[in-house]
C-alpha cells in the first residue's frame, strides 16, 4: 500500500517540529523520524490495520507516544491516508 499524507497532517508535523525545535532541534528531528518510521510500517503487507480503531468512524490511530497518528485505509485505492498527527492529550472528538 502507498502512504499519503493529507496536507493537514503535514501541517501538524511541521507545527510539532517547530514547537519542539525551538527548545531542542535534535529532539524534534528524532520525534519526526520516529513518527515517519512508524507510519512506514503501515505499508507492509498485513500491517495497514495495526492501529487501534479511531475515535472517528472509519479511521484508525497509531500511537507513537505521546503522539497519535490518525489515518484511513483506502483499500480500493490501495493507499493509507494520514489525516492528522496530534498529542495524545488533545481533544480528538469531532
């Protein structure tokens, strides 16, 4: 499966990076690298559903503590769309 980042998810990662990098550039780089590596696992055969069912119906959530990656599996298109990346303490209810 192909991984696609929605523009909003890319914005989330950029904001997260900027916020952490203001205090610690290495920590920001490490965190973004961990999140991206975790997301890449979803593309492996049989791993697309490895995240828990999401708060919003039809989504799944992959945890890279303390962050949550919200994504959709689109079987017909053979792609996984990352919708959002947020801190676990954020309100995730629509």
